[in-house]
C-alpha cells in the first residue's frame, strides 16, 4: 500500500514538471534588455543639393569649370552632398526652373527673374557687373564697319533668352538703327561656343557672345581665335545670380552666403573662381535685380518678346 502511494506521488511530480516545461516553452519571449547590436547599422543619408548652371559650355567643359566649386562645397559643408547638373540647352534649363527641379541655380539675369516666379531667391551675384556685357565677334578680314552694315547678313546667338549674348546685342543694334527682326538673319545656335564657332567657320558674318565664353574660346581654340576679333561691345548689366529654392534650409543658406564671397580671399578660392571665369561672388538679393526687370520691359517694348507664348 505504501509502495502504491509513493508511486502515485512520483507520477504527480513527473506530470507537474512536464506541465511547467510546456508552459515555459509556450510563453512569449521577453524583449532583451539593453542595447541591440547589429553588424551593419543603416547610415543616415546626407541631403543632396544639385547646382544647375545655365548652358555656358558643353557638359564636359561645364564640369571642368564648376566641379572644383562643387568639391570645395562638399569639403566645407560635410553634412550635405552637392552635385553639378548640366542642361542640354537654354530651353531645357528653363524648363527645369519652371519645374523647380534643382535646389541651387546659377542662371543668367533673365532666367533669374523666371526663377523668382518659381520660388527661388537670390543669395549672390556671380562675377562683376562690368563683365556682363555683349560682345560682337567677326573674322579679322571682315569689312563690317558699323552696325548698319549688318543689314541682310546672318548673325549667331546662343539662344533668344541669352541676355548678355542675345538681348544686349540686339538692343545695341536697335539703338544704332537696325531693325533686328526685319534687317537680320538671326540664328540661335544653342551655345556660346557654337555662336563663336559659326563666325570662325564663315557660317555667319558676325557672332554675339559675352566675355567669359570668349576668354574660354581663346584658351581652348587659340588657332581659330587668332582669326577673330571683337568689333563692338554693349553697355553692361548685372551679372549671373546664385539662387536657392525656397525649401532649402536656412542654415545652409547662411553657410553658402558666408563661404562664396570669401573665395576671392584665398589661393584655393582664387583657383576655383578662375576655373569658372568669375572674378568673385557678391552678396545680393531679389531686389538687387530690379534693373534687369526694367531692361527686359524696355527690350520687349522696343525690340521683341523674349519668349513667345
């Protein structure tokens, strides 16, 4: 009898242990205490800011001119990433502005007004105002003497919206008695270099451009440039702007406003500016470009509409 009771108690103890074991297996796992370690923690992506420069040059030459500035910004503002963005032509660039695609712009003064309407704001002027003027290039053997001699001849420009290289030259000719629309064979050839090359190749009697591309052409194509000369210059206006989209953080705006004007004060900055054919950056804002708006109004009233609807 005692043996049977002992066997019964043993059986109960065994069943109880099994039940406890099963309960422990079915209980939900408890969260681990303390920090969790992983082999490859996710990296926080830096915000990307694209600098879109209006089509001064072809994409390769644009990179040579402006990539040093991009590299400088990436070193000096390591919490952000900067990239250079080229455009196929003036029209493609202006579509990007209307679409608010790039975060940072370096447009010509007419495009600056366009960008203001799309929510961009000026933070600087790139270059001295005296450098922003139209120049007329002819072959050295040209017999052109005065603007009236151009009547009936072909003239090359980069684009109808190139302010220094089309609008300023056309206004100059208008003021010297030339009917720009009726008297000239106006050819818009897509880029500054193409404009200069058209007269070098004899495809047009004269080409309109402005000083930085002409200096670059003399450096890159010395043989062709030796056959050309500047015949007339226009009065200057304001130079190209540097603009930020209205959603760029204020902290980054302040850093760029402090860094860019200081480039001309160091050897490294001087080299960067020389690559861009830019003397220096000046502090500026939207109101600074009011003279450009006044010129455009006068130009459209007296010469032509800048962009056809």
